[in-house]
């Protein structure tokens, strides 16, 4: 009998490696883990301009791998993709975990403009805002890894950060998608998240009785608090 599959969806200007701190433990717990790179984020293909297009691509990826029902977890932009897919194909999704998520996912005009005109500067802004500072105000040790990852992914496609951020800002179907779900939903927030408000915006009121958990982390919670994120996910998903 094949192992149940957990699909992990990364966020803007990231790739599958953001999930690396969690994957071995999830596999040890009995999950087959699939963490695909979105188009262009691995250097292959053209970037997709909308959350809806990314959800269609991910659904096609599941079909190509002959995966029927899956559990889904998405971080930031990936949470919107996972939400949209779950609404489009509710019979395919057994559990939905939304990490660092909010709707609407607002992006400032200044950040979008900088991402288009000076991507290195925009990467610096996002890296700084994605991590909770230490008690002395110093940059979190994980911020340098996030900065390096975004620089590497940016080199794989033109204006990829701007494309991703614009897709997040333009996504308008979040509340409607949330209302269509029938599977259990986890909202996992970083208490010190400066990128997406920990209250989830309109999501808690639109989702069907979501489980809400907060960890002591910034936006890149998998890097800052991998054990806390793992504990929250495994408690939500249960035994596979």
C-alpha cells in the first residue's frame, strides 16, 4: 500500500529547500513528502503570473504523478496556492495547512516597485522583514540563509520576486475559496510575523472551523522554529 502523500508548497522567491528542516522527520512519521519547485523557481519554465495559474499547475503536477488524495501545506504565497487548489478540487485534499497566511495578502506599492526596479534591494527588505529580531534587536541568524536563497532563486528568472508578489496582491478569491472547503484546516501563524498579519485577515472567519496555532517566530517560521512547526503540523495531520 503506498504511503500517504503530503505536498509542501513554497512561497515567493523560495524553492523546496525552505521545507528541508521538516522533511526528514515527516518522512520518519510515515509520510511521502512532495515539495515541488514552482515554475521558474528551479530555473525551468516561465513564471506563472497568478495564484490561480499556480494552483492549476500544481493540480496538473499531482495528476502527472498519479496522486489522488493528498494533504497540503503551503507557506505564504504557497498557502494561497494550496487554498485555491483545495477549493478547486476538494475531493483531492484531506487536510490543508496554511502557514504564514493571510487574505487579502497585501503587498506595499513601494516593495512592488523596488522588486521591479532594484530586485537586490527588495530581497534585502524581504529578508529583513521575514525574521523576528533577537532580544537585543540583532538580525536573526536565519536571515542570512533566507537572503542567500532568494538571491539564488532570483538568478533563475527575470523579475521573479515582482511576479510572485504581484500574484499575491492580485489574488481575490481567498474568502470564496475558504468557504468551499470541507477538509480540516490549520492556520499556523508566527506571533512576530511582519510580512503577513498573525490574525490571518479574513481567513479565520471564512474558513470552516479552522484550528489556529501560533508559534514564537517571524514569517520564515520553518527556519526559526522548525520543531514547533513540525509539532503543530504532526498534531494537525495525525497518524498517516
